[in-house]
C-alpha cells in the first residue's frame, strides 16, 4: 500500500455520522456507569434489593434537585422482565413517569399506562439509571418508584428522595 492509499483508508474509517459520534461514547459511558453501580453494590458485600409485587422500600437518598443523578441496581431473582419503568410522586403534586427518551411526563398512576424505559439488564441484575434530571420545580420529599413487569404483574420498589439544603 502506498502512503496516499493508507491515508485515504484511514480517513474513510474515521468518517462517522454525527449521531454515531455522539451515541457511541454516551452508550459506553452509561454501560460503564451501570457496570460500576452493580460492581460497587456487589463488591460491598451487601445483597442487592429485590423488588416485589407489594413494593419494596429502598434506601433513601439525598439529591441536588437541579441535577438529579440516580442509579439503582436490583436483583432479578430469576425474573425475566418484559418492561421496566420509573416514576416520581412529589409531595402534593401530580405523579410523573419517565419516558425511554428521559423526559418526565404526567402519569395517571395506572400500571397499564406505564411507558417502557428499557433499562439495562446485566446478568441477574437490572439497573435503573438516569443523570441530569432537573427536579427543581418538584415539591420534596419525592418518592421515586422503580419497577419491572413480569407475566404475573408489576414488581416495584420505592426510593425516598430528599433534597440538599
């Protein structure tokens, strides 16, 4: 191969669409963060929480309401989720649910109207994660619900969130 052919071949290999340039690093970052969250929980020796049909209380967190960054890993205990969901219930305000694109929309609190978020399954764990949500207009404390659907119904857990002073 001559020098100009080599240079031309390299240039072609580096020509990616703008979407690929943005999406690939972002997906790698989210996958890496999800793997880190699961490894931190597992390596800490504490068992991951399991969601239930009656609801599971998850450990409370304190967040910056202008930039909420959440990652919750749960043990699937052999379940095979058909869909995954996330919703918030701010004190004294209507409930909201997260869309797969990451926006928060009104929710009527019926399980039939939940929007599938397609959160990442890592082996026997499911990781619910989002970063950068602006909850500054919500009334705290907020109950964050994470859930997944099985053939028998919806298993969920509730994570109480309070804001930094």
